[in-house]
């Protein structure tokens, strides 16, 4: 399954992170980095739609090798 790294503008709350619990979150000063496995493009779109609904911007999205996590 593909692994992704998503860099979001802003810091996600713990509740928002739990909505995408399949991903590991790392909070920074003004961004949140999420990494992990998503089983399909539909799952990726669901995650992106969740962030859009929360008003969070996407700075970067890339597919990564599991060893890059």
C-alpha cells in the first residue's frame, strides 16, 4: 500500500488527528506533518476533504517509501 507525507498549514488539534488515526502526526510551530499508509486513492481524498472542511491548507503532499517515515 502507498505511504504518504502530508504537510498542513497550521497545527491540528488532537481531535482532528484522531479523525485520520491511520496517519502519524508530528506537530511543529506552524505546521502538522502526517505520515503513513493509505490503502487507496479514495482514502487519500477522504483525508484531504477532512482537512479542507477544517479550513487547513495543504503545503505538500508526496508519496514516500516506508523507510522515509
